[in-house]
């Protein structure tokens, strides 16, 4: 499969995504972009420092390649961490706003209440009434909550 075919398949997939999938994709993309900024800045600093200190360009290239490979594996491992979503279905008992964008949601799933610490995606839950039935996909590692369905 060529690069053109992979791009066409990815583009077609993005057009058929549902709302919650798009929201999850957007949140995870922003989180991974934040992690990618540091290696990119470090690579530019090394290029500028190498030019100013008149270091051999092959050494500068080698250091940048090592940083790029390290950043690739770091971002790939952290993206695996963002893929572990657990579904919760129940009544939304309460939603508290802890910080600027941090929330604590309590969902009654069956007979037991479940407390969810939400750092990303909690703003979707603000418009839901108390005791309304919701379906949430939650990632406990990254504290991401995606509202899948409400009834």
C-alpha cells in the first residue's frame, strides 16, 4: 500500500468519524502536540548553537537524528497510554468544577457511584441535567472523558 493510498484511507476515515470519535481524536492530538513541542524546540536550539559555535554539521545532524528518534518512541508510547478507554453508563449524579478546566463527575453505575476525575472533555458534561442517563468513555491515566451518548 503506497503513501497515496494510506492518505486516502485516512482521509476517508476522518470523514466518517462520529462526533465522540472526533472529540477524542482532537483531545489526544492536542495532548500529543504538547509533548512534541519540546523536542522540536530542542532541535532548533541545537541547529542554532551548532552554527554559532561552528560545530561540524554532521555532528549537529547526528544529534538531531537521535533527538528525533527518541521523540518518536516517546510520543508513540504516550499515544498508547491515551488509547485505554473504559466505558461508563449510568446516571450523572453531580458535576463539580475544581479548576479552570478540571471537573469531578459522580456517575451512579448500577448501585455503586463512580467518581471520575476529568481533566479533558468535562465541558461537554456541563449541559447535562442531574440524574440524566449518560454514556461516557473515560481514560483514567490521562483523565480524559468523552461523552458518547445521553438520553
